[in-house]
């Protein structure tokens, strides 16, 4: 794994400073309208946390709008490495605590993933973890089981590559399953509990896959 370079850290710190200024400044403005009470301090802290995260979503999406994550191998010291590593810092320091908690209800998690750039169809929910929302495309009526993990990056020593994951409509990803970068899953397919779908695997519509590594257990009917 490559080290994150000082310049990339500096870019993230600059963005984090903007986030904190927006969040804390908005809290200060709204605090003027709160009446004095025993719970005013608690309310202000909760309000500040909420506004800081809302500001983080906004700044993160604007950053990716200006410098989008691009699929393919990430060359060292390139523009793509800067974007990829700033993206990693956002998740390690801000968003990881949101997407890995058990305290946020699944419907609210859907909104968080949408805010982070995931493409989710109607009535699609994840009780698992989407590690790379901007490179995750999921159709409608699909369910991601408890503690399943979907990611769109490949780290092999110093090599870094980004590959989007595409999952179709009415797909079931079982609990604790792992779906790796570059995987494509067709409509109505099923990935069994605990399966590990290795990178670049293509699962056709209606198939059932399971095992470690995952293999086809049942063909489409």
C-alpha cells in the first residue's frame, strides 16, 4: 500500500477546514434562535455534529464533481492518485464512522450512501457496507445483507486500481458476503451468505453463486 503524501494530506486538511467553518459557523448562526435551557448545550453539540456532517457531504461531492474518481490503474504522483487518496482520507476520518455503525437505521443509511454518490435504484437498501459509493451502481429492489461488503478498489502492494461494481435489479447479496472490484451481477441473481465474489467476476441474470471463492451453484432458469 502506498503512503499518502504530504501534499495530498494538505488538500484534505484544507477541505476539512472548510467543512468545520461551514458546520460551526452555521451552528453559531442557528444558536441565536435557541432559547436558554438546561439542554441548550447538548442541543448545540448535536446540531454542530449534524451540520458538520452535512457540510462534509456537500464539500465531498463538490470535490468529486471537480475531480471525479476515474476507473483504471492509478499512477503514482498523478492527479488520479491525489483524488483517490483524498477520497480515502474522507472515509477514514469522516465517513467510516457513519457507514460502519449499527445505530443508524437502514433507510437512513440509504440516504447517506446516496449523499456520498452511490447510484441506488428505488427500494434498494444495504445493511452491509459500500466502501466506494461513487463507483457503486445498484439497480432497483435489491438488498445487501447484514455485514456484507462491496468495494471498488484493488490494492496489491503498491498497485492501486479502481473498478466500478455494477449490480442489477432484484438482486440478493447475502449476509457477510464480499463483492470485490469490477464485479458485475445481473438481474435476479443471488449471492449466498458468506460468499466471496472475486474481482472482475461476471454473474449472469438469475444465477445463484456461493462459496469462497464464489462459484456458480445454480444456473438461470
